[in-house]
C-alpha cells in the first residue's frame, strides 16, 4: 500500500522558526492555504515573553483577535482578497486559530496577502468597540443553537477548572473587558513564527511557495526566539458534576454523553495512536455495524443523526456520544449498559480488523479534498504529529491496544451527560 | 458544447453518464430518480430512500449491509432527497476507494452489489415493504421534519418560502409533511415505489479512475430492472405578479431575531440572462464584498450575518439576516436601500469585479470535487443546459453592468418573514 496515496509532502523550516509545508496537486484548479497559530481559547493565562509578566486575559480574546486581524491600516483585508477573486476565512478553536484563503487564480498575490495580513496587527479603540457589537450578535446566535449549548454544558460537567469548559467566543460580559493593549499582548506572544505553521496545497509548486515566503521575511527583522509559557489550572481527574439539563425551545430532546480522558499530558505519535485506538473502539461499540446501534435504532431511541467523536489534545481529552432522542433517560441507561457489557465481555477481533479497514478507506476518501488534507495536517501539526503518518500508525495498532484502551478509558465514574429538554415540559 | 460526461441510454431507459478521471482517490456512483414535486406524493417520495436503505433482499438489515461495506474498506453509501425547483429527486450514492490504493481488485464489483440491491431489489414481505421498517422510518422522518424548528437559520428561510409560494408546489418541504405521513403504509408505499422505479427518469453517474468499457458492461448487467413509458417531468414555472409584499411575523422563545426576505427573480437557470442574475446576487449578498455584508454588517454592525442566495431552478432569491429584535425596521430599511441601489445601477467597479471573480472562483473550485461536478451536471439535466466550466466562466466574464441593471428590474419583493421573540 502506498502510504502517501500518490501525494508528495514538501517542507521547509525558516530561520525565524516558521514551518512551511506544501502538497502540490497540479491537476486541481484550486490552491488552498492555511496559516495557523497554536493559540486558541484555552490559552487564557500565560507569561508575556518580553516582560516576564504573568497575565490572565478575558475569555474569548483569541476569537476576538481573529476577527480583528482582518483590519489593516488601509481598510479591510476581505476587500483585497475579493479583488483577487479569492475567498478568505478564519476560525478559532480551543487550541488554535487558522486563517485561510481558497483561490483558482493569482495564487502568488493571494499567498503574499495572507502572510501580510496575519503578520500585521492593527487594532484601534474604535474598531475594537465596533467589533463588540458583531461578536455579541455571534454569541447570541450560538445561544439559539441547541447542539452547541449541549456540548458546552457537557464540557462544564466534565471539567472543574480547565478552560475548555468556557465557550470559545467567551461571554457577553467577558468580551466587554477586551481592549487594544491586551489584544497586542496576546498577538505578540502567540503570533510568533515559531508558534505557527503555513500549509499550502493544490495547483502550486513548492518552490514557488518557499520563494514567496522567504521574500516576505527579508523585509522585516527576524524576531527573537521566544519561549511561550502557557498556564493551565490543575484539573482533578474526577468529573465536576454528573449531569446538566437545559430547557430550550426545541422540537425534540437532545442527549450527549461524555467520558473524560485522564490518560493525558503527551502529544506526538503516542497521542495520535491513542486517538485512533479510541476511534476504532467507539466504532466497534456503537458504529453502524454494531449490534448496539441496531438495537437502539430499532427501539426508536436514536436515528441516523446519532454520532460519536473523540477529541484528544495534549492537556485534555474526551469523547462525546449522542444525538436527538425522544427519551434521553432511557438512552442514557442503555448506553451505560452497552459500556458495562463491553467491559465485562470484551470486543471481537473480527470487528477490530473490519473497522480498521474502514478507517483506511475513509482516510483515503478524505484525500479528495484539499480542505480535509489541510485541516487535518494543521490540527495535527499543533499536536506534534505529521498526519501523513496516519496510515502507518493505524497499521501499528493492535487488538491488544484497543482492548487496553477500552478498559482504561471507559470508566463509568468519569462520565457525564448533557440534555436539552423541551421548554414546555418544564411547566 | 459538451460536458465532461459520456452519456448513454441503457435499454431500460436509465441514462448513464461516465467521466473517467484519475484526479480523485475514489470511484463515485450517484443515481438520481426524478419525480414531480406534488403534495399528493411528496411525503411518499421523501420516505422512499430511507425505507430502501433499511434493507434489501440480499442485505436484509442495515447492519448486514454495513458489515459488508466496512470490509470493502469503508465503501460508503447513503441516500437522501433533493428539491430542485419543482422537481423532487431521490438520490442514492456510493463512494469506493480506488482499488489501486488498497490492492483489492474486486472492490467496485462488490460495492455495486449493495448499490443495485438497495435500489431495485428491496426487502419485501407478503407483497409489500417490511412493515416494521416503514413504521420506524415514518417515525424518524416525522422527527426529522419537526427538527427543522431547532435550526432557526434554515427555519426562517423555509418558512419564508412556504409563505411566499403558498399554493405552489415549491412550498412543499423536501421531507414532506407530518400530516401526509399518516396516510402512508407499507402497501401503498410499495406500489408507489414500483411506479417510481419503472416510470421515473433516472440518471446514473460514474466518476473516477475506471475502465470505461468494463464499468459500462458491469452497469448493464447489474441494473436489469424493466422500465418503460418513462414520464416527462415538467420543469417550467409560471411567473407570478406580486402586487403587494406580504409580511409575516412569528414569535418564539429565541435570543436573536431573524429576517428572511423572499423575491421573485423571474429568471431561472437556462435563461439567457441567468448569469447576469448570478452576478446581481453576488453583488447584493454573495460575499464579504457584497452590499449586504458591507452595509448591514460592516458599516452598521447590525448583524453577524446578512446574505442573499438564489434558488436557480425556481427563479427565487432569498435574503437572510440575524439581528437584534429592536433593529428590525432599521435592518429592513438598509436592505431595501441596497436592493434599490441595484435597480438604479449604483454599483461600484469594486463590487462588480469582485462579484464576477468570486463566481468564477466558485465554478472553477467545483471542478475539484466529485460531488460538486455531479450536482452541477444534474442541474444542467433538469434545466436542459449543457455547458462546461470554461463556457460558464466565459459567460460570466461577458456580463456587463447594464445586463445586471436589466435583470434587477425583473426582481420583485414577495414576502418578508420575521422571527421575533415572545413579548
């Protein structure tokens, strides 16, 4: 099997610490580029490198900063991308912030523009003030999205202190405290080249990318190497509380179950290996080919919106299982039963081999999409893994690895549930 | 003229479209069954793909089907329902990893065993669908229809369309209605299935790194169902004269107000001024360069989102925006002003050029995705249009500001829908 699926990954490390990766796909019309910093909403407390000052910043500032990066002294950078016929966007997650463009022409100009705007902070009092209104609307919008509320409440149950329990965008109160000075402090700390990665794929040659990036750096003085010190609170291994129920104006109840991973504190290949083992495990227990899925479906407790996911980061990890259900309480009991049965009976090696094949095929399918390749590469780069190693690591995983993971991860004392119920049932 | 696909009609009137390309890592199969969008049958049409994927003669349960497909390296299959103007389309799809990356030759043949069985060989008992499956899928479809209420973003758009197109087939939700679900049982659904499968137009797409002759032979062998007297699906629409826009307000317990404005464009895909309309929509609300984004969001900070989009098969345009409740009138004023500016031709060179470039970019990007290539060809078939990406780009680049102003005169506001909070 060709592990690289006929694709070429070319990389270059620059003097100032920036890492650049290119996957040329010359038969595509498009170039898709992501410029990403290892800085997300959980990085709320840190040491400012120049002064040594330890600060705690308002919740939601990474996301606020992302919005403000599109401002330049000459105006809005959206306009420039539009003139170049490209589309641009950005998103902030718990752990990183990514800026991107997608374009089918003028690749070089677009790439220069991406580098330029992410490397040029320009914040004014007026523009920060104006952004508060827009972000407040965004936060309100999410308050009307039951799925998002469901996840936020689950994380609030699983974690005592870790900032993953706070909404990425912060709160209506916390964004009031964001000012120009703090935005610059965050920018100068986390938008350092050594904390960033540039990933370009599509209809462009690696040499062209490297040339543009290197030229863009000659213009400025090389920044000093800065060690970033992030401070996270000590998180106990227990869950904060077992359940949370919210009453919203929805059509049907929503249910989400989560398990807290306490096997944390490392990244790199071992982290990816743990993630894949957990994915395989979840698939064996609750996937479309499992007896449990069939039973829950036939009992009308779930439908094909039922899903599960494992999220693994260096400092925390959790899985989520759930979806729409007419009876959250019964679904909860059934899922607890499925987990404890599998703990006592174990899993079958036939299931393991089959699910492994499924994962190989799905990864190959993903390679049709530049968005998939780029997002996966960048997300894993920040976890110190090269996603091109995925198939090799998948091969390495043994039945014993997955069995071991079953017994360590699925501990019912470390699970919590979040439920959204219909508002009228409150009455 | 000419699209990327080689087209052929099988003896049983299934049209096959084959595109050989080594660009992608997978082999893609899409089967579309075209049906009229009509209240009497819409809910049955919507229920069919969900019942069919529950089980077939050779794979009687979903689990047996999934066990088989997972062994084929995660070959994935699914079915859904689409609404393209007033055509209701059943969609069945399968994606198989290219065998050359796996080293297993027979993946395609094995995968197609499931694909064809789901479509033409459903599980039956006593001469009808399995009752249990129909009952379960009715319940799930009911919940699915009701869950639109949770998705306020799409809810306001759908409600606006319902109000605007009251009495027209287009007001029918693609998943049908809870009321009509009650009249469906395993018997009448099975008769309906037989009618659909034998008389509705069918298009089967195959895209990927395949041997064309081999795949054609395989398809002929596998899709053996007898079909004749294929009906013609009408895709014409009648123009509606709007006398006075309708205003509808609904109250729910929500944190954000949402507006949807429905317009009649009186131009659809296939008309000579369609690409002028596409540019019109792009300038008005198609991206960050657009009038709505710049004026509603950026200048006035009134909303997190404000955009417009076309329903190209029916000749409609929808504007939608999430706003503070108290700012509804101000938002409507500003939106109205943007539409007026379009009619008057108050369009800057920046807005015009960005809009054209953004559309060109989107059409070229679509050629990098198997599903986008196929979906766009499906739109072509429905509207009788046959064009390549290069031809589309050429037409877009020839659109002038005058063309846009001309098309603007045909666009009429029909309905305003506002989702308000409970007092």
